[in-house]
C-alpha cells in the first residue's frame, strides 16, 4: 500500500482531471504549510499577526501565511472558480463561474492556538461544484461536497482524503515529500470509550450534553457499562484523526455563552468536511437536532453545534436532545 502515492491514487481513479489538479494543488499547499509550521521559530512566523479575522479571532502570522499559500497554489487550478476561507470575509472569485467549475472551502490552519506551544495543528478543506453557468451561490449544504479532507501537522504530516467513497490516509514521507497511502479505508471503530469536549464550558452546556458527559464520567458506576476516558487537544483536526484511528466522540456544542453565534465551529470549512469524512468512515455527525450535512447554510462563516464520531455515541446524544 505504501507504494501508492497520492498522485498514483488519483490518476488511477475515474476523477475529472481538473479535480485531480485541484486535489494535488491542495496537497502541495499542505506540504508548504507543514514546512512553514515546522520552521516557524526560525522564520519569525510564530505569534500574533496583530489583525482580527471576520470571526473576531486574533489571527496568528501562520493563519495568514497558510491562507496565502492555499490561495497562491490553488489559483493555478484552471477550473477553480472561488475560495471560501476562514481568514477572508468575502468569497474570493477567481473566474466567471461555469457549470462544472470547482468551489474550495478551507480552514487554512486549524487549532492555531496550539502553534506557540508546539502542538498539533492542521488544515481542513472541502470541494463543491458549480451547477450552472453564472451561478455564484456558494451556500449549499454539505451533501453537495464531492471531496473533503484534512492535513494533520503532527509528528508526521498526514493527508486524509475522501472523494465520496472511502476515507484514505496518506503520510508525507520525510525526504521525498511524497504522500503515500499508509491508512487505506479508515473506519471509525463502532465501540468507543473516549470523549472530547472543552470541559471548562460545563456551566454553559444544555441539559442533554451535561447528562451525556456526566454519564461518561460516572462510567460503570452509572448507566454506562464501562469507564470513559477524556482527551482535548484544542485542534479539531487532531481530535478527528484520533477518532478515525481509535474511535471516540467529539463535541463542540452550542452553549449559553455562544448560542447567538450558533456554536464555535464553522459549518462550511470545519463541520461539513469533517462530517463527510466521519459519515463515510461509518460514524455520524449531528448538531444534536439535525445531521450536519443537511443544514442549509445562511452565510460562509456560519457557526454550528458539532457532535461527531462513533455512531452509537452520536445517536445516544441525539436521543437525549429529543427528551
Ligand atoms: P481555528 O484555530 O481554525 O480557529 O479553530 C479552532 C477550533 C477547533 O480546532 C478546536 O476544536 C476549537 O477551536 C478549540 O476551542 P477551545 O479554544 O474552546 O478549546
Ligand atoms: Mn481561527
Ligand atoms: Mn479551525
Ligand atoms: Mn483556522
């Protein structure tokens, strides 16, 4: 399997060559960002940029740099019509949209608060297609995604991709820079005993989330048959990668301190791509009330509650939201 490079994997598929070019450009962006992340201290790229993004978050230098690399490299793709980025308020149109053109949604650097403490960060992306000539609607629900994935800049750099069937994990080979298929057909283990949530927000949670977490903590002393473990890395990419590898459930719910915003995570370039990956890997993704990919977006930076991971745990949380 490790003989299969990303290029070979893509060229052996039946994908439109223009989509292959785009996926290769995304992978190249991630390769460049991985280097910038690793060399941050030498190149003076750690720390704050002094600017604020549309979400009101202080941007890191590397947030902006990663956004610029995606923009610079992916603009080479001849059929890429528009970019929707966490770091850019408006949609960036690269050409007059024609039916079949591609739309790229991305979080250039996820978990960027981890940069200065040298912990894992990532990039997240999704691709949709323009339906008709001149159609500038980028606000379509996640079922329209034809491709989604993420890069994880951890001890090794990984590129995890789906083009609508399997979820395939590629590892960047140090030295050659090749992405090689090391984790084919990734599946979320069905049984899990691990949850991930920012527990400091407990006092803000709604009753269904409190009930679920209380029950996990009580473990075999309560209604659950086994003890549960907890992890929180503050990078969604790292959490999702762990869940794809050994199971678990991830929550960033709406709470009484972010309810007006709808939650913390952004639908178009965080929740939707991860929901597609997790569903195709046999898991589930919901707000607690609605499957994430069924949400009709209202804006490019819309935030939503996110619950995703092993199917049985997500279903349990959904059932608690109904009572
Ligand atoms: P980003 O760095 O792209 O703005 O995303 C950060 C997100 C997500 O990756 C993570 O799960 C969450 O914010 C962490 O939130 P807390 O600061 O509440 O831990
Ligand atoms: Mn951010
Ligand atoms: Mn993010
Ligand atoms: Mn980000």
